[in-house]
């Protein structure tokens, strides 16, 4: 069995435990989350408007 760093304070020769803890404990203050891209939302709105226009045109032609 591997002798990993535990509560006993054994040294982790690879340093992976310390690096992992530093990564997990890192506060997200320095990072700013990028805003969601508006592309898919605009495409969805344009698609819905186009579908409504097509349905309206077909209904108008059917009732003419």
C-alpha cells in the first residue's frame, strides 16, 4: 500500500496532495466568469419569429 500524506503529517514526495489542496482551496475571487454568449439565444429568437411568420403566411394563404 502507498503511504500517502494523511493526518499524521507524512511528507508527500510528489507534492500532489499539496498541489491538489491548493487548487481546491483556491478562492474564485481572482477569476471572473465570462458572460454567456448571446449567439444561441438570438438564434433561438430569430427561429421562433421565423416559424411564427411562416405559420401566419400559410394560414393567410389558406384563408384567402
